[in-house]
C-alpha cells in the first residue's frame, strides 16, 4: 500500500511539473469543480492568522459573510444538504443518529447503515453528474458510499478518519491530472481537523488555530496543484463547511433525569438537539414533563417546531424535540457517570442554525466565480444549484435557488 501511495505521489509530481507544450488548437475544456469541506470551520476562522491560503483564495474570488447551515447544524445532515440542495427534513438525514420504522437505526459510524441507499433521499451532485454523462469522484463525503438511485461516484473511498491530509490532496491532484475526457467533473474532498479540535478544545483555543493551519495548508496545496497542472482556467474551487462551533462547558448542562424519568423514553440523538420518542406513545406526558422546566431548553411537539427551523414533515423526526440554548448541552446521569462532565468542556454545534456561531465558511474562486467580492449571508441549500450551474448540468428539484447566489458568479 505504501509503495502504491509513493507511485501516486510521483505520478502527480511528474504531471504537475512537466513543461507546458503549446497546443493552440486544443479545444476548450468543460468546467470542473473541486468542492472542499472543512468540517466545523466557522465563517470567522478565515480571519484568523493561520488561514493564509483561504484569504488569498477569497481575495481572487468570492467570500460569503457567512453561510447559514440547515437545522440541525450537524455534520451528516448539512453535508448532504450541501450536495442535494434539500433541507434535512426533505432529504431524510435528519440527524447524525436517527431511526426509521423500516430501516432501523442510523449511526454515522455504522458502515452498513451509511451504505444503505434508502436512507438517502434527493439527488446528490455526483448522481446529477454521472447520470448526465460526466464523471464524479469523492475523497470522503456523507452519502458517497451508498448507491443512491443506483449510482455512486466513479471513484470513491470508504471513510477513514486517520487518512493523512497529504494523501487526500495527492489523490485529488491525480484525478485532476487525468485526460480531460476521462477526468471527474466534480470532486468532493473532506477534512475533519477543525471539527475535531473545536469539539475537544473549543473554537478559540490555540489547538483549533493549529487545526485551521493544517486544513488551510491542504487547501493551498490543492490550489497550487491546480495551477501547476495548467487548470486554473478550468477548475472552480469551492471551500465550504457544514456548520460552525460554539463554546460549551461542563457548567452549562441540562440533565434530563432532573426533568423526567428517562427510562420511559428513547432519546435517539442527544445534544444539543434531543430527539425524544416516548416508549408508551404518550407525547403529551413527555411535553408536560419538559416544557418550561429548564430556562435553557426549548421543547416542541413534532409539527410545531417554529417554521424558521424548516424541520417538519419527515417520519424520522421524533415526536418530541428538545433544543438547547447556545452553549448548553443535553445529557443524562448515566453519561455523566460513564464519561464525566468535563467531556462538555470544549465546543459544540447543532444549535439554531441562524446563530452567528453556527455560521459556516464559504470561499470560492475559479473561471466561473466573481473576483474580489464579499456576498451577504446565504443558506447552504443554494450550493447545489450553484454546483450544477458551474458544471453546466440540469439541477434536480431542490430547496435552493441559483438566483440566491448569482452574486457569486462572474
């Protein structure tokens, strides 16, 4: 395996460094896109000293003041929203952990579940591309391991959290170096560093600055590689995140045992959005036990969640939804005994998607992107129609609108 990686790196370097041969008669290449996700990269991290390459990319392209995630501002729901243009309530990935009457339980570390296409509604951009005659590649992205509508990206990898960033970048550049008629039109690439550090240490910690530096370096390597390959006028680079990060604390805990008998409910997903299903079906009983009982916990019956959350209508949404205020966490005594309260000292996301702390980065540059422009905040459902437009593809129906992001375009 190491020998294979070494050969791959040599191939990429050889292609990247070869002298450009004049080819005035070569036909123009169709546009391509590299979509890079920096998990948990808050919109304002771009202004931190470590984000040198991202600021340079924004200076020659577009930066959003912030991109608004969809509720709940969690990893799997929002990554899938980015590539489908659908809210979680419409594409069905309503949480990182959820239940379905026919499919059972979905957990993001359960390979069998994440490869079951029936969990995944809508049409991700790689399916849009593949079904319209263009190829797609994914170096990790939620949904890419499942044959959605019977289709996977031509190239994809099973998720491996510890895969070195340099190895991911090398493979992306190898894909880009392929002959134009066989190279992928859309490549998705994922890095987890900033989410890992943000959870463990908090968004303002020096360890998070180090994580920002690592992913910024990876973005810079992709952009530099595109230039060396002579593809700067072909490839649009979009850097996004699924959500931001808020500081959390062991002093800001909502302990469910203090409010109701937890043995009478199934808490399908926990903090900061508690997905609660009464075991006896008595939703009214659970609502009485929780409503107004804690000043930092808002509780709703399914179908009565405020409209601005856009979180209604899907059967995987539980009968009761508890939403913690920013910086607060929902837990129970069993977890505290098992893991300790200090687990919550760091950072958290999943809160109200309109909170500034939940805002995500959006930076883009390339032949189809405006130059030197800062655009107002927009919702992440609009990224999918933007991707389809940049690739010249017919977009599937979605909750997004190209008109909402036209200022991103050149």
